C-alpha cells in the first residue's frame, strides 16, 4: 500500500511549523510520499475573495519551497498539489525532486494550469486527478485528454473531497467498485472525515480492503493549528493508522489456506475410522464403512480416502473396527474382464463359434473386452469338459488368458480365475454379447470404485450391452452363503436379491446409452442382425462402438429382425420365483 502524507495548509504559513512537521514524519520512508500545496494569493484568487488574506498567510517564496521539498525528498517521494500557475512554477523549479503532481477536481478545467503543464510536460512523472463530482463519461474524457496532452508516466484517479470535515457517508467509498469496473487506472482514496472520529483511523483501511491502491491522509503536529486541522491526524494517531493499515494489507495478502488454519484443521478434524472390521480385498463405502471420531491417531482424512477410491484402490489388508486408515491399507486394484462361455447351446448350436463378419461371436466379444479402459487382464473362462475344449482356439489374442473350471457352478469357475490370477475387481461378461462397449464399462467402473460397491450394473440399456462390475471379496462372501449355488449362471441375482448383505450400486447411464434393442446371441435372427450391423459399420470403422450401433438401428428398421424375442428370465414368472427363492439369503 502506498501512502501520501498530505501537509495541506496546517502550517498556516509558519516556516518552523512546516519544517517540524517534515521532521515528525521523516520515519515513514518506503512506499510513502508527502504532498505540499504551493500557491500564490493573486494567482489563486481575486483580492475581493473572502479568503484572499488567508492565502497571503499561507504563502512561501520559491526558495522556501525548494528548502521544504529538498528536505522532504530525503526520506520519501514528494508530490505537489497544483492550484495555479505559481504552483506549476514551483513544480518546474523542483522537477528533479518531485515524483508527481495532483490536480484537484476544481482545477481539472483550469485552462491556465493545464496549458502551463502542457508546455512543461509530465514525462516520467505521475499524475493524480481527483474526480469528485464528475460523471463516468466526464472522467473518461479527463483521463483521455490528460494522458494525450500531458503524457504522464501513470495517471491515478482519486476519490474523496474536503468538506471541513467530510461526513463518512459522503466520503466516496461507494464509488470504489464502480471506478474499478470502468477504469484500469490505479485508485487513490482520501477520506477527509473528522480526525476526532475513530473512523478517521480505521476507515481508510476499509477502502484498502475494497481494492484501492494508495491512501492520502492529512496530518498535523500535536499542538493546535488554525487551518486544515479538521481531518488531520497527529503523529500518534498516524502511527496507529499505519499499524492498522499494515494489518489489513497483510490480511489481503495471505494465502487461501494459511499455516495456522491448516494446523487447526489437522488437530481438530474427526478422522475416518473403520465402523466395522474391513476385510482384505474390500472396497470402502465411505457412507457405510466409516465412522468419524477424534482418536488422536494419525490417519488419512476423507478426501485422501476418496482419492484412493477415485484411482481404483482396494483395502490391501484387514482393518479392525475403530482403526484409522493409512496409505499402506490400500493398493491399486487388479481389474479383470472375465468372459464366461460354453458350447452347450441348444437353440443355436455352438453359437459362440458362429461367424459375425470375419470373427466368431466369442472373438468379437473378446476383441471388444480388450478395449475396456483400466482393465489389466482379460480372461475367457469355460468348463473343463472336452465339449468346450475347441474354445481354446478362439481366444482372439495372445493377451487373453484361457481358463477351464467347473462346468455348472459359474461362481466356482469365476473364483478359480480370481484366485489363480489374484484379481480384486472384475467385469462379468457373458460370451453371448458381442457388442459390449468400453464407454459403458468405464462409466460403471468409475461408479463402482467411488461408491465402494460390491456389485454395480446399469439400470437400463440394450439387452446384451449391459455389464456387471463385482468386487472379488464380495463374490467370495456369496460362496460362503451359498456353498452350492445351483443357479450360479444367474450370478447377479445373488447380489440384487440381498441388498442388506451387499452394497448394490445401480447406475443410471446417460441417455445416449439407453435403448430397447436386443444385442445378445441366442437365436438365428440374432446372428442375422449382428452380421448386418457388422457389414454396415466395420468397413468404415472396425472399432465402432455401441453408440454407432445405436445410431444405425435408430436410423433403420434392422432392429425388427429380432425385436420379437424376449429374455426368458424376464418373462417366465415360474423361473423368476425359483430364482428369488434360491438366491435370497435366509436370515
């Protein structure tokens, strides 16, 4: 903050008083200026003017002003308030010592002063113009004209006027915001309120916090003075004024979060603790798994834990109830896509090997699974029966792991893959679905980890386009509840029918992923449709996605080929009742 110490006419023409005043305020050096008001009676007023004799009292000659200016310039910047051509003369004679000049609002249209300044020029000097009483349009005119005519180094706008004293409400404080909105010029604030009012010391700092760049303040000596004492602070008051201003300046320059604030939060924050024993391999659900208590223990806060979940971490070791969490309690999850497939179909024999374009249906599915983002491993999981052995030749890529396991217990087969490859979270894919999509996978994976879910799926999308994201530890719990899972091919039911035991996360996909089309392979009509889709899309874009498929089906009648086929598990009430009975945990 820059401060201008305004001498004005408190000296009353007393040479000793003015020298003493300069000495009293000599301690203020860096970022301080001092301003004098030289004038000559016959240049500023007519003899008939009521204050003409007073102006005669204020008069100092050229040599006296040079002495004052030279003395003050040893400790701070010198500014001159120009009221008449005599003050322009003093400015010219002391040009090397003076930093800048100020023109009061009453002088802005004084052609004598302005013309004298135009001849002299302000190259390298600053100019303050007081804009009290002028409209925005008028101020714009003054700024443009003075910048063009006088060429100052910088032009500053001053708010405030002297009314012996000026009332607080009239100080111009409300102008600050408007001036800042309309002008890029820096702002000087001069309040001129009663020096006996405590606000004379505090109020300018309020302007500082509003964004002014400099403050002008009248001063006087402790002893009584005849003139300009109304708004002038004595040295003791001014010292308090600067102390308050410095404190306010420091307030505005502090970082958004300061050190003491950080320490307070660290010492008072209720750290998350485990609300129950958290098993290794689990995902944390902040709402269900955490309590917030003061424990005196070091640990991660909620934001840090959420960051772990955001970057797909699981609990890496058992965390006991009421224990805080550390970095060592988390690890990045091993995420896999596990595609279950067999060749035992009766409606469409060996449908997994049926051709869709240049690939078998199962290879089509595996190719799309390899495009899943954030998935480290892709597995084709079939039975250990010889009838399914041909699938080992249809894994599409060397990247695909081929696994054989229990022919009937799909949960057991998945657990075999999970244990062998140490998988933490998996996307369950049915090999009948050739058009599974990486964008839908990405949405579901993100929602799964952020919510700390056991099981995540979409509420609605095309049949064959949906996916399921499952935490491996949760599937192991299913196996504990159901040692013989007789309907394990309907794996989702073991989760969705037991919301009291598992954290179920049903996701609403964006509208572009929601359609009523059928994209799962079970009938000849399905195969016919998928070959039509491939023929129309793959030539132009071999990596087409589900939105491309939807756009094609939206714009044609191809979907009519298989739209009459329904899913048995959605329409067969007897099957639905059986599944509900055998997949619900009995309390």
